[in-house]
C-alpha cells in the first residue's frame, strides 16, 4: 500500500490531491512505460518481442495503478468517514428525551474536524494492526455519529464500534479484578460519601464540589469528569480515589471516562437516555439502596445491592427511578466508567489518543 509521500510522488504533476484520484490512468501509465522502454530494445522489434513488451508493460502498469488506487482509496475513505461523522452538531439521539448522566455534558471533542485530524495523526504515527473495529468506525459514516444496535434500543450518540458483544448488563466476571477491588473498598467509599454528603433539600446553595442537578432530585459529585481528575474532590474522598488508582480498566485518560457519586432522591426519575459510546461499561457500586429503586436497561430490569457492583452498558436505552417514599432517603451509587471487556489493548490506545481530554 502506498501512503504519505509515496502517494504525492505518484500523482505529482497529474492534478491529483492526497486521498483524491488524479487524472493519471491506466492508458497514461502504459504510454509512459512504453516510452521509457524504447532505449532498451533495437528498433524495429520482431512482432513477437513487441507484443511481449506491450503485455509486460500493461501488466506492470496495472500493478502500479492498483497499488496507487489502493492507497489513495484507503486515505480517502478515512477522511470521508471522519468528515461524514463529524462530532460537532450531531446530538445524542436518546439524550434528547432526557438529561445526560454522570459526567456526560463534558464528554467528547466538540470542534468540527478534531476527530478526523486525530485519526490521521494516529494513522501516520502508529499501525492500524489489531484495530479493525476502530478503523471501520472511522471509515463508516455512522461510526462517529452513533449507530443503531440491537433492535434499535442501543444507540450510542457519539462512537459506535461494530461487532462488540451487545448486552444491557455485562457479567461481573468480565471485569473481575476491578469489581472485586471496588467491592472490597465499599466501606472506605461509603465513609467518603458521608464526609461530602448534605441534606439534599435544594433550599440552600450547592455545597463545594457538587454539580448542578441533572434533573430535579438528581445530584452528582465527580472525582473524574471527561477523563480529567477533579483534584479538590479527590482530596476529600481519599478512599474512593485510592480505589480508582488501583483499577485496571478505568477510562481515566479518555473523555468517555467519569467517576463519582450519583444521588437520586425519592420521586426522581431519569428516562429515555443513551450513553455516548458502546466502548465502555459503567460500574455501579451500590452504597445506599432504599426500597422502590429501579434500573431498566434495554428493557431488562435490575436493582442495585449495597456493597455490590452492576456492570451496565449505558449505550442501551435506560431509565433510572426512585419510587420510594421521602422517609426512605436517597439512593446513592458510586459510578465508574470502565472499558468494555472486549475492546482490545490496541483499540484502547487508539481511542485514548483520539478522545484524549483537552488540555
């Protein structure tokens, strides 16, 4: 495959551009090759030698033309797919029907063409080996602007990696190390929440570190937001921060990565939402789970349990509700964004490069 400077050398003087086929064709190649071959043979040539020369010239020209076309089409597809899948101006389909979840407002590069430039930079610097899904997402128009998955209920709004196993709930064994670490850290994380908690009455200004409510009765305190550490909150929650530092699959260097406390008051409800990508799963560690709380993902209901984790693929349409009474108190979970267990290491590196947090 011919790329970079080799492409420019091939099309120089032909009016073509990088990734766009020029006017150089098979007939021109055969003509140039025949002219270059004239000094090598006496003239006139016997009929058989002349025919052989023309045949060899045609085959060689066809091979050169094929190599050029293969390289140019590859780069053109990458550029076209990125332009068609530009992030800016493409809303999250599901999020239009409800507010976004933990950390979602800051996710994803916003500038037009930023994803395209980063993909090209990564392609120049590294190999695409082992990253077939990322490459197909980049080349396909739906890959960078979301895609419809199983029965239309899986609609990541920003990045859809094809061929990932799809299930609303992921088995805990798929991320066994991180699940066990978070569950063993349950007492320390619960103490951290007690240190930053408040009455959640809504009648006083928000305490330091708490984000504005996503909806009435829905609050969050983030230790990581869009792949960026929130130092003041991390210092106030040393047990939770220590647990995050020990995780193997935390998306800590990616704009899809968030971690923090999520609080839902009695009567509050978040519905009709989808996450931005199917490349992640959200780990929910139950801290305080009163009666009447429910989580429905992709039409499948589940409930949290205190001290235990749920792995949720939030690219599926999901609803969260607290149907308990005011006396029950708030539902509290600690949410951490992890890599989907079937996203390979090379794919993680590519997505960390493309979706790196803005400086």
